[in-house]
C-alpha cells in the first residue's frame, strides 16, 4: 500500500499525537486498582518506572519498523509484513475494535464524570456531546485537526505539570511507607498482583506506538518517527512517575485503594472542595486531548484495514483533502455503542491483555524481519538490539501469563476478539478468492 496523500505531521505534530495518546484515563484511574493489592509506595512507584522501560523498549522496536515501513496502519502494516496477511489483519482488527474504541469509550465516560462534577450536566450526555465535537473537528480537515491537536496537547502538558508541582510542594504530606526496610517492596514487586498491576500501567502507556498509525502522514518519517517515539515516551514516563508520587504524597494509601477519581481526591486534599472541582476540569481537558489524538489514529487504522477488504473498501476512501471521513464516522459509531457499557476495570484489563498480545507479536516481528528482510535498507536501527526488544518480550510474556491465570475472564475475552477477527478474515478471503 503506497502512501500518496500529503505528509502534514512534523516532529511537534507527531510528538503531540504520541503524548496525547498516552496521557489519558489510565494514569488518573489505575492507581486505585493497583493499591488494592500493593501496599508500599516503593512497589507502586516502581510500576511506573518498569512500565516506562517496557514502553521505551517497545517504542524503539516500533521506531525501526516505522522508519522501515513508513505507511499508515501501525500493526496492520508491521504484522502483515513480518508474519502473514492474516496477522496484519488481526493487528488492524484489534486496533479498530479494542486499541482505540475501548480507550476512547473509557475516556469519554471519564470525561462525562469529571465534567459533571463541575457543571450540572448528565455524564452520559456530556460524553456524547464531547465525542460529537471531536469527530466534527477531525471531519473539518487535516490542518484544523493538526492545529487543534498541538494546542490541546500543549494545554494538557501545562495542566499536568502544574498539578505535579502543586503535589510535590504540598505542605502537609501524608506518611508514605516505601517498604524499603525488610524487603517488603521487593516481595511485592515479585508477586503476581504486581504483574497484573503492570497491565494497568501498560494501558496507561498505550499510545507509544501511535506514530505507526499516521506514519504515512509524517514528514521525513525515517528521521521524525524515532525522535518522536523516544522523546514522547521519556517525557510521559517522567510525568507519570511524578504524578503518581504527587497522588501518594497527598492522599493516604487506604483512601486511594479501589477509587477511580484519584486525581480529584488528591486535589481535594490539597485545595479543598474547590480544588477537587478544579482538578476535575483539568482531567476533563486532558481527556479531551487524548480522545482527539486517538480519533486520528483509529480512523487511519480503519482506513488502512478497509483498503485490504473489497467489501469494506468504502471505509478506506479519503476525501480530496485527505481526510478519511468514512473511517472517522465508522469509528465514531463503534465508540457510541461501547459508551453503553460501564465496567471500568474489566474493560481496562481486557484492552490491556489484547493490546499487549499484539504489541508482543509486533516486536517479535521486528526481530524476524532482521533475518527475513536483512537486505532492506533500515534508516533507523533499534538502539540496544537485541537486548531492548528481548526485555520487552520477557516482561510482556510475564504480564500476559500472569493475567491469564489471575484474570482468566478478561484474558479469554481478549483471545476471543482475536478468534472473531480470524473468522472475519477467512470469510472475506473466501469471497474474494
């Protein structure tokens, strides 16, 4: 599949899409679930360091693939090239149904909840209104969408940074057991709940691979993609670590456990009731940026996958200005359906397992292409190869295996999604065969 449409995203635009894809619902909601089973600050904070290392190792591998195959589509392109067209379709299918639609639906639900804490509005209506607004912006044109994305991401980073500074300078910090004496934190790090918690963290980092979804629209992709993925992953890792330290420094761990609106709890502790409302507004703005960037990626994946199946080709059509409007509208419809669900933790684990599985196969595919396509010119070579991809593979296998044992329902649902994708691909192949 060639990339004939114009390239609009430079380093700033690509980085803004990556950062906004990562900074979203996960970091503001997952700490409460992690604190149910992990009880030391050392173990909880180390999750975000390990998660950042895993994301960076994966991002480096994806950077090599993005520079080698600078076409929009992400895993759809990479898995198809590395393994088989079926694997490519499954990568696109998972991205369409889980990778974007589920996080956008979760972020939309969270947006409605946080906005309703500020103004008297029904959370579901707020979610639907926000989704309609974002879709309308991206239907308007590529330049309008790019300018909107850069502006809202800059606002997002400023707001998160302001909250981090407030949390780190809070005058009355709560006692925080780091678990460094007696090896308590180390025992928690080596436990099964820690591996399950890494799935929540990986969900929070989901988006470091987003450059692949718009690679066909990135200026000088061989140089821009590696710089953007590394810079954005490092930036988000630092932000996440500081943000969670601010949460733990301002709210007792027992109060955090099991809660979804951790950010609002922290702001209320620092600034009172009005502070909680202000934080709700901040998170609503952050979620808006995240949803906008995911709409960009999801529509490009839908468009790329649709081009391979004649019966879906109408979804792959682009307007004269390069906007994949049919794909945007199709994704909007799917997200609308998912908004009717309301099981936050289950959807997080389901999405985390399924996306980790596809990313694992993609990183293994990058290593396979080193052998099967050794003759191809690689504008960028993954730093630290083969150690960095092997670190990603090892930690991914650990978390997936543990999740399969500890949370079989969410894991089997993820595998079921893949099986459905196989059936759709086989049916489509028979019609065109």
